[in-house]
């Protein structure tokens, strides 16, 4: 026969022996490390970010093409009424150099009855230089495009890190929301089991004449209350599982749903990891935050553009100098006499009188640099304050977690005391249910705070641009 004291003792034993929220054996642990690694490898955004770097690399290759040697050929011939007016052939090899000077060499073969008097009849060869002496000496379009392509290649790597930083923060947030929903569902499931066992024991006591009928109603009402909360927790768990599935992709670019047997890492969920010192985080962000470094590369690119636009303020003064020789041996018999007599040179000069176009372009670039500087300063200060904000939130949540744990311990003590009084006939199931509901509310609050705490922890790294 079950006495009232035995029933009370069993109720208390079941209440506290079953509140263990560890994973069941059939669950497969899905750690955040495995989850994040899968995102890095297969998520479309991560792969798109890698493609951006490859595009920038291709742009750099294209820019290097401006310095590719080129083979040119100029051939013409005119005959009329049986007369050979002229024939002219000139294959030429031109080699651009990184210092803005073009080296060229070629062969000329000219003939005809009416050949231009400045042309040399027969076969000649030449080697020469095209040298800009003013505009284009320090910077020209080819060198500017190449330098900007190199900068863009480095900038694209930082933009890839920005995309990855945002992606991983969203992924971590969804993972811990799923872990929180998993924990809540486990909590409510345990309380449903406790309430069902209590109902079963109370019914036994009622059948034995030890409890009133109203106690069975009270116990059954508590079961229904926990079942309702359990169903809501299950809905939340299923929704967070679906949200997490948005980040799950395979190597063949196919997504998949998170398997039902997968369970989050409940050990890491319960861990408290203090962030780095605030000043160290701000300093580290200033050095490594990809968003900050992106602005630095933008300024570097604008500086190249400024140097190029400055060339528009200079006159065009180009020198063309060629060493000439007979036949195909341009360097054969090179001596002082040859250098004095066998040459061809020319100068090209051009200067716009008002330089309005050049001054306007140069001024526009200066204003772009100023605009980017201001935006850079604003963004840098915004990032620093984000780090401080999330850091303060993280510290506050740690304190709230400690307070919630203390309140949980206190409410648990009150519940145990109420059960002891119940065993002695000095309390009721109604009061036990009230105490137990408070314990459940504290557990729910702890889970919610834990999710917020973990989100703020990763938000600090996200704001600092350190999620990789």
C-alpha cells in the first residue's frame, strides 16, 4: 500500500532524478566546428566569395597584357598602268617596359618608281625607343591599370573575408538558436515525464484512498500545461532546424535538410568563454578587420588614379629615336660613325592652353579621396562602437546568467522544501506545482539568456571582422 508520505517521496524523487538534459544515445552530435567547416567548403555565398577573388585574379592577368610584346606588320603596294609606284613592308616588334618606355625593332623593305622621298630604297633595319619626357613619364594608363588591378586583387580577398564574416555570424546565430530550442524541448519533455509520473502516483494514492479526487485534477492540469509548452517548444525546434538547413549544402551544390537525429553540442552551449580585453579587440580589428582594410585599398586605388590624373596637367612631350642600318643586321658594325650618321629621331609636343579638362579631372579625384577618407573615418568609428556595444552586452549577459543561476538554485530549494512539507502533510500539489512552474520558468530564462550570450560573443568577433 502507498501511504501519503511514500507518494510524496516518490514525487520528489521523480522530480529531481529525471531533470537531466543530456543527449540521448541515438542522437548524432553535430558540433559547431563541423557545421562551420561545411559552410566554408560548400555554402554558395562562401563559394561566390572565392569566385570574386578569381575574377580579380583574371583582371590582374588582363592588366598585365598591357605590357605584352606585340608584333605589328605594315605592308602596302601600288601598281597602276604597268608601273610599280611603290611597295613597302615593315614588320615590327614592340616591347613595352614597366618604366613607360617602349623598345621597338623592325625591318623595312621599300621600293618602286614613285617611293616617298623620306623612305630608304632597299632593305633596312632599325632599333629604337619611344620615350615620354613629360606626360606619361611617371605614370601612364597601362601602369595605372596594372597597379589598380593588383590593389583590386588584394581588395577582393578582403571583400571575400567580409562576406565570410557576415555568413559565419548568421550561421553561428542560427546554430545556437537551434541549440537553445533543442534544450528547451528537452526541458519541457522532462517536465512532462515528471508530471505524468506524478499523475500516475497520485491516481494510485487516490485509488487507495490516500488522496482526494481534486489532487488528480491538479496533477492532470499540470500535465496538460507542460504538454502545451512542449508542443510549442517542438514547433520552435522544428523551425530552427529548418532555418539551420539553409546553411547545409553538399559538394555537388545540392542543399539538404538537417537530419532529425542530429543534436547540437550541449557542452559548448553551457560554456562561458570570456572575450579578449576590449582595447585588444579594438586594436586587432583596426589591423585585421577586412572592412577597414577594404577602405584602405580603395584609398590606395584612388591615389593611383590621382597620380594618373596629374599627368593630364603636364604637356605631351614624346621623343622617338631609332638607330638605322642596312639589310637585316641593325647592330652590325655599330661604332661612333654609325651612331652619328645612321639615325632617325623626332619630337612630339602638345599643350592645351587652359588645361581645363586636366584640372577638372585632377580636382575630381582629390574630392573622391576626401570623400572616401571621411567615409573611412566614419566606418572605423562605427566599428569600434559596435565592438564596445556587443562587449558590454556580453558582460551584462554573463551577470544575468549568474543571477538566473542563483535564482534557479533558490527556487529549487523552495521546491524541495515544499515537497518535504508535502510529505509531512503540511502542503499541497497546488503549491508544489507553483514552485515547479517557477523552476521551469527559470530554466527557460537560462536557455534564452544562454542563446543571447552566445550570440553576443560571436557578435563581438563579427563586429571586429575576425570570423574566418
